């Protein structure tokens, strides 16, 4: 293989990887693009079958001729050799806490861009701490959280700020909701085991984040007024009066990293954020509260983690698959999501990141990000289109390479427009005045 491929997809045979493979095939030649790509993994037979299956599904026999690269994450030399053959690697092999660094390290050493779908704050922030300087020096981009965690939230904040019509956005509360899936007590799981495994280890080792962040974020963001506090108890949300409860996903940490970048590099006033989950009934809220409390308690001790990892279906009330079980494609295709972002601020434009405004916020805007099949369909679209942005619009990204969250990396690119054209819609719901 004399010439580098534009993209190599690592992990094409996994459940998420198969969705990404479809999107890569679709978008690599859309809009006049002619991006070259191949697949990588440790099992050549499985990779050939994945290509053959897609060739039959799309009636495109050329797919069987796509390059195949053998790379085993237990053999760093093979991973480095794979990275040397591409301009960009899409990494679908998780949990990233255990498997991700091998690929990031290889890509940085070989001067290859890297994109993954991790929603694991410890992994993402430790990669930034370890590899940002070298990635900047080599002018390559390493971007995580390029799926439903956390492109809708991170780019949603950028979209909300853009539509604040010249004002100053002080704070954002996000409200995430999924519908039409099985939910708790589902007979068929809707998410794979890998996602559950990542969550167990992330919650179980949350104490490792504080010292990491002390080293990573050496300068503190300014104390903004009014401060956006976290609501610890369930409450009626401004979204159709539905119940809402704190959502401990990765969105808040990802958005914080983007806001930190904008403050440090572009001297912009940072935007505060809190994240919540919308719940359709009080009873469901109680059930999810019990699940959450049990999950958190068990995840923080070794025996508890063992039980959570051994019996995911029981502890998730049917939502997550067991180790060798696949999620129901029928259910996940029917699942829809909506992320509502409620922004508050002032009609006047801030000219200084440390600006202090007199009086409480007076202006509000609500935007929504919507789509179907968020865990796999939306995630695969986000991941592939984000990768294409790196290859085709680097002039709209941060001037220097580095390890970035998606908001910092893609806020000025056409990624939102591309997503809008492919079933992930960003729209303004309404503007409102806030009574004094």
C-alpha cells in the first residue's frame, strides 16, 4: 500500500463498528468526495465478512476490494503500523479506558489524526494531558466524544450561542430524553455490553478525576454571576412541565473542556452548563433513581463492579445486553432522542471574558437537537462526518493540532449543517424574556 489511505476504521466488526462502516461507505463518496478508506482489526476473516455483508446490503461489489489491515491492540507494533497507513483513524474499540491509549499513542507518533466515540471523562482528559503537546507540534487532531456523547450537547451549546442574536449567553441547562425504545424491563436490550462496561469503570474510578483535572486545568475559569448551580432533587422542567433529574453523563465535562479552550485561546466568556434527564412519569423517575443509586454504590467497590459486569441485564432492568448478547436492532432503530438546551443571558454583547453584568439574566433561548437511533445511528453519523471535517475543513478548526473535545474542534466547521442534512437536526424552539 504505497499511498496512505484517507481513513482506516479500526473495529469494523463490532456492533458500533458495523454502523460506522455503513456511514463511511456512504459519505466517503458523497458531495463529490473521493476519500479512500480501509478496515482494520485482528481477524481478517471477520473483516472480510463485514465488507461482504455490506456489499450485499448496498449492492456495491466494490466493497469486497477495500483494503484490510491486521492490527491487534495487544500488539502495539501492529497498531503503529496500521496508523502509519492512514491520514486518520476512526477507533471503535472500547472500553477506551483500557484499549484507547494504545491507538492514540500510535496515531500521535505516526502523525495521524484520531477520532473516537468515547464518553469516558478520565480517558479523554488523560489523553489530553499526555498527548496534547505532541499532537500540537505535529499538527494533528485527536478528538473524542464524537457520538451522541457528546456532539449534540457540545455543538448544541455552540448553536445556542450563535442563535442568541448578539447577546451574551451565561448558562445552559440541557434536558435529554429518549422515547419509543423498550426502556426499563425491556425484553430486548437496547445498548451493548461495551457501553455498560465503560460506565461501570468510569463511575467506579471517579475519584481519579480530581488530581487529573488539577494538573490539566492549571488556570481557573472566572467566577461568573449568577452561578448556575446543580439541582440535586427532581423538579418540573421548562420542557412541557416534565419531570427532570440530574444526568451524570459526560456532556458536562466535555462542554467544560470546550469552554476552557474558548476562554484560554479565544478570550471568550465561558458558558456554564448543567445536565438533566427528562422522565415521563413520577413512578419511572423513582425506578431510575433506585437503579442509579444501586449502580453508583456497587460501582465504587470491587465486588460491586464484578456483579454489575456479570449481570448487566438485571442491574439495568433489561436496557443493556449481556456479554455475548446483541442489542435488538428493531428497538434501537425505533428509538428517538431529543436534547433540549435552555440558555439564559443578556441581550448585550460581552466584550471581555471577565465581564460582570448588572442584574439577573433577561433573555432566554431554547434550542433542540433531535434524531433517531441515537446510540448507534446518530453516533456513527457523527463519528464519520466529524472525521471528514478534519480531512476537508482543517482551516475552520483550531489553528494548531491537539487533543480536543468536539465543540472546540468543530464549532466553526460545517459539521452541524452536514448533520442537519443527515437526520440530526439543530433547531431553535423559541425565544423568551425573563421577568425581572
